[in-house]
């Protein structure tokens, strides 16, 4: 009786775990495709001219969700950086109420305006406060004032 009960419940548990895992994978896949616009065809708008880099955003990528606003930023450096890149594209999650942002994806590029070979993408899970000298300040300021 006990062996029969175990043999019938164990496969069910595996099926439930597989179902939950597949749901998570599907959600992540959908999230990736919905949150990652075709940035190669982005319409970059210059929002700040700086001494080290110019800041751009793709206004068509701005996406408001309950957990925050998502937007792509592009940093076009005036000079090639010591690490070998000339520009970087960053996917931001922005909290306008608290003036904070997360950099969900950071991709560096050899050429200007996000062109050329891309470096290894990086990610930051921590929230940063948008102060005038912070990297996300101008993006947050622009997005939150739309």
C-alpha cells in the first residue's frame, strides 16, 4: 500500500516541478523579448552633452510597468576608454518616486554609438540613487519628466 502510494505521488511531484520550471522559463523568455527592444534599430535622442560622454535614450524603448519604468540608455564616449570600448548601451529599471535606478544590462562596444564588437554583458542588481554625478542621472531625469 505504501509503496503503491509513493509510486503514484512521486511522478506527480516531478510533473509539478517540471511544470513550475517550464513556467519560469517561459516567463523569463517573454520578459526578455518584451523588455529588450530591437536596440540595433533604436532611435537614439541626445539628452545630455558631457565632458566625458554624451547621453542618449531611445524614447520608443520606454516601458512603464508596476515595478518601475524600463528604458535603454546609450553612452557615447568622446575618447576610447582604457578598457577598449567607445560606447555602452544600458537597460535601466527606474523608480521615479525614489529617484533610484538599476542597471539591468550593460553592454560595451568597440565603436561609437553602440556599433562594432560587443563586450561581455554585465548586470547590477542593486539600486543606485540618481545624484547629478551618477551614471543614470540624466536618463532618470529625462524619463521621469516625460
